[in-house]
């Protein structure tokens, strides 16, 4: 089952396309890192998936084919936005009461127990809580709905490192205990590298790369060698990004390790998620070769850089 599936999805605001020609299939059972620069289309994609916006073009379905925004879809999705929207003058207990009345399924006992473990007083107004406590309250309200898919749009942007760690610990506990799928948009790459096992990278309003993290890392290498030899080998290397120094160059390349030989005088190194992500986010330079980006199923997804 795919928790999010899009075909030719696009969203236009006025004359500006925030997202276009997005075809994507995210399988269930993963913690998905959705990454990209500001304005890349990440929030637009998530808003379309959870039914907060209607597409200009294409289609989007969730949880095995349910139309996004339909009652059946909304019943199985919980969403926490960057602002962790809460009523500032409403005590935590009232937030629980309101959420319970607005949803068909809500685990009141879980929510109260979770807030107790976090030391968040039920009688305290949301506006009087710390940033970390507000984020945890919003996350608790979402998890108490017992969703199949948890969508998080930059929920840790305003949190300090300890609050981020505690927030993600709660998410990963829910993944382990409930088996829910998670799609997490964030700029904190080090945090994503620790928890994500699936990557979707969006840039310029389009999906640039998508797939299981292990498969993507296995399909890329960093080659280090003489700068003078870059042009000599560039025509047979599938270069994603190149960094040239006076003496040495570092090339991140797509590779098949069973058949692709390392050029003489060069060294190959494994790549990490952060390095891979940053390479795709950078504009390609003269050494980078245009071409299709590989997804985890091995089929090319045409992109426009």
C-alpha cells in the first residue's frame, strides 16, 4: 500500500507553480524525510496530501487510494504543521476535549497519560507552555487520533536541540508501537539522517529523487581525484555534483558498484544521507551531466533542473 501517491500533481498560485508534474509513490511502513530548499514545494505537497488545498493539475491519493481530503482519508491522517496551531487561551485539557469532539477516534486515556509523562499540566493554557511543550501537545493530539499516517511539516523548526530530540523520540516510539507511517519535512538533516529510511527530495517544484535511503546511498559514491582529470572522465561518469579545488576534485556520482570502475588514480568513498541531499540541492556546475534521476524502483523520473 502507498500512503501517498500522486500522478502529474501540480499546484499553481496565480501565475506561479508551487508544484508541478509531481508523480510519486511513497510505500507504507517508512519514516520518510521530505527535504528541499525554501520554496521548493514541500509544504504544498503536504497540504495537497492532507486535503488542505486542491490541486490545479493531476491527482493525489492517500492510504491505498483514498482521495486526499475525503472523510475516509482524513480519518486515517494526522497532521502537525510548523506553527503547531493551538488556541493560546485554551488549557491543555480543553484542547483534548475539543479534539476528541471533532474526531471519530480519539484515545483520551493515551493523551492524558502522555501529557502526564511529559510534565505538561492539563490546566495550563497552551500559550503559557514552552515551545517544546506546545510541540509535544500538538503531537500528542495528533497521535491520540491513532492515525495510519502522521504528516509533520517542519515541526522542529523553532525547537532547541533537546526539545527536537524529545519530539522525535515520541514519534519513533509511535512508529515502533503502532506501526504508523511518517512523512517528515525538515531542514535539520542530522536529525533526519538518524531516523529516516526513505527520502523524497523536492527542488524547483519537482521531485528530484525518491527512494529507500539504503538503496540511494548504495547507488552513489564520492570520487576523489586530480582536478585536471575531471573533464577527461566526466563524459562517462553520471555526475550529480562536482567540487573542484586547485589540485583535487570531489565528485558525487550515481553508480552501479558491480559494473562501474573507479578511474585510475581516483578513490571511491561511501556517501551519507546529508552529503547526498546537499549534493542534489546544489545547482549542477559544468562538470555535472544532465539526465534522469533514479528512483528506488530503478525507473527514471525526468526532471528539469
